[in-house]
C-alpha cells in the first residue's frame, strides 16, 4: 500500500468511528428525553437536561480522543512510522477543554433550554404538544451530532496548529453525503499561515479535517467510500 492509500484507509476508519459516535450521541439524547411528558412539558422537560448534556459531552470527549489518535495514525501511515511513538510526541494543545460547550461558546445546558422555549412557542401557535416535542427532540439530536463532529474537526485543526514540524496543514475531506456547499469547500491544504481559518460546517455536517503531513504530497481528492 502506498503511503497515501494507507492514510486514506485511516481516514475512512476515522470517519466510520465518528459516524458511530454521532449516532450514539443521538441515541443518548432520545433516551434522556424519554422522561418528558407532552402533557406537562413545563414540569418534565428539564428532567431531560442532565442526560442530554452528558450524552453530548461524552460524544465530544470521544471525538476529541478519536481525533488525536487519528492524527497520530495518519502521520504514521504516511511516514511508515510507529503510531504510538508519534502519538506520544504530538503536542495535544487546546483540545481537552472542548467538551462541554456549544459552537457559540454557551454551556451545553443551553441546548435543552432552547428546545424548551422552542416547544412552548410551537404549542402557543397551536402545534399539538406531542408534535412540538418531536420537533424539539429532533433539533436536540441534530445539535448533539453536530457538536460531536465539531469537536473532531476542531481537534484535528488544533493539533495541526500545535505540531507544525510534523503537520503542514489540514484539508477538508467531504462526508459521503456531502452537499454542494461542502464539496465547494474542498480546496486543498490549508497551511500553517491559515490554520486559524474556520472549518465551515452546517448542522449535521459530517465532513472531517485530514492532516497534511509535512513532506508528503497527498494532493486533493474526494473520498467516495
Ligand atoms: Zn459537510
């Protein structure tokens, strides 16, 4: 296997792990919401808060660890090195405080509070409570999945920034279900001078950041598997 193919295999494995992680977050939220009674949203929706926050936080933490591990494995694959030695040598800066907050920097509890406001607003407009709750729950699941992916995207970029000697930059690899917007953002390597560039992601975006290993030209490509 060429270095680049070995790297791509790591990226595919990583992507599958992230998708499974996002699904786990959504299941955790659904389970936390099982205590909510449509007949008494005021009294019961907040009971879903601790479980929802825990599910998202855990998903973010798993995504951070999977992503740090992935960068080490990817660098090892492209340089025929030892992933454990490379992982031990990589500086893991600015990633361990990612879990616990949303993209806008608010505490995760805000996600549930917002769902409560949304549900009550819909009910006020005549939407049946059961249906309003279904929509609010779907919104929470969507935020949870997105937050798990965002933790992953942010981690790869943070490790890139912290390890300029091994990692020259990152490139966007679109998800299997990538929309035209995401595909249009696949432009090649974002180098160190630009590593503060935002990773544009819409709700439920499963695109990932792939390290560009210094000295290895992997080019730009689209993953289709
Ligand atoms: Zn995307």
